[in-house]
């Protein structure tokens, strides 16, 4: 059913339809509307779940860890400094192979303090072992929660998942969203069946001390599970398309790529602005396309290399930066295209909520055409 709703409320409704048994989160801008809505649903009897109130984000994810280990389907949400406070627990959750789903309403990290959007928060946890999905719009953000649970809970994967969507730009924006029914959600997402769980009658341990003789193998198995998740993601996306008509079978998605000489690579809500700009540039004769990254972990290196094989140059728009190096997406793209000879130029944009306008994207295309890249775009002139 098509509804015009705020992005946060659409996500909360999707989470309700996924039937989590435990929700634990701590409010932080711009994530708060999601967990407020879920708290109301629990209080009103619309969601049969335990809503655990805690004193911090560290406690929130710790509570989720325990609930998931005990065999419950679990949900949380956070952003920015809240995700940073969860850092230790994020690694523990992945290492214990607990399929928690958590929404990240992407927001810049301090200092200086910012409540506005970029993707530095989730990108900073890219090495923690979580699946990472990035949404372009609120329809995609909503649908990716069903897929995230489906993939995370698959016994070939058993890893936690972040569904990332841009704070304020999407979380507080009203858009038409096609919500599925509870019956359809149940048909797509089966009841959670944990492979292992804490049980006093059959005791096991999670996250035990590992000596050097064993630790390496644990990291190997987590890495392998992430890579094996690619086929599970593709299968889950294909089935979603068959049931609901929206295709998430590919971890990357091209736009006007057939004859593109310059291909822009990006992820998140900025892709909408890029598409509009490409349409304008096409009318002027410029052969420009977009490759949207929907899944950042596991990184779809083979799919990226295949999609970009015909490009003359690649321009990556990164709403994050690995300080002292480049943007994280550009580093991955360079690795995927290492043997191709295709030049990859990185452009750091939109940090701390700085607007990225059509003129900025035009500038990026022009710079890439001149072979100029690996720079910040949109800096105030007095710092240049």
C-alpha cells in the first residue's frame, strides 16, 4: 500500500513487520524518530516485543547482543557518536556471529560537533564484520530491512547487518513508500531459527578467550561468511523482486551506463542528484553514467569491475574520508580496477552536511575529464 510518510516512520513500520522480539536503542539525532515510533508500537500493542530502555548506546547494543545470543530476533538503531560508542560491541557481535539488524541514520562524527549528514560513521565500522547496505531513497531504505534480516539470519551467513540511510536528507523527508502487508512480510521473512543459542539445558559459550593458536581461524571464518553472503544477498534480492516487483538482486546498480565514458560512483541519497545531473549532461552530449553501490560490505569487487570495464575514467564521490589517504569507496574502486588501467579519481564531498549541488557534480565530471582528482570539492575559498 502506497503511503506518504517520513523516512524514519517508514523504517520503523518495516521493522515492525519483521517482528523483532527485542528492541533496544538509545535516542540520538537524527535516529530518534525511528525508535520513538517503535516504542509507541510496543506500548500500543502493535508490536509484540520487549523494548529495553538503557542509559547509552554501548548498553543498547550490549543488550541486543545478549538477546540475540539467547535466540531472539533483535533490532537497534543509532548514528554518529552513538555508533562510535558501540565500537567495541560491534566487533563482539560480528565475532559471535549474531544476526542483529541495526539502522544507521548516517551523520557526521565530531569534532567539531555536527548533527548533519555524511557517511563517516558507518564507514568507520567497515572492518568490524557487519554487512553494510546503503539506501538511495526511503523506499529502498524500507525494503532493505526485510532483505537485511533475511540475509543476516541465513545459516550460511549469520552476521549482523547495518542498513544505512542519510540522516535528515532521508530520515526526516516525506516520500511515497509502498509498504507491504504483514502477511507478505511473513511469507518473505520466515520466523527466526537460531543455529545456536544460550540454553541452560544445553550450555554453550559465545565470544570466549582465544589464544594465538585459534584467533586467526575465527577471523578467517568471519571473512569467509561475509564473502559467502554475496550469493545470499543476490538470492534474497531476486526473491524480493519476484514477490514485490522491486529489484535488489544486484549489489551495484547502473544508470545510463551503456556508452558512458565518465562513470560516477557513489552511494546513498546523493545518487538521486547525480542522476538528475547526468540527464542534463546527456542533453548536452556528455557521455556520463552512474554506478550506485548498494552493498559496501561485502564489497562487490567483481561486479564493480564488470560494470566499469567500458569506462574511460571513473569519478568517485565519497561522503567520507580515510584521513591521510582517500575516501573509503575510492580505495575499494581502485582495488577492484587495479589491473584494468582505468584511472580512478576521488572527490571528497558533502562532509558535515555540506550541500552537494548539480554544479558540484558538473565540476567533478569536468575535473575527471582533465585527469584531475583526489581532492575536496566545495571547499570555502579562504582555505584554498
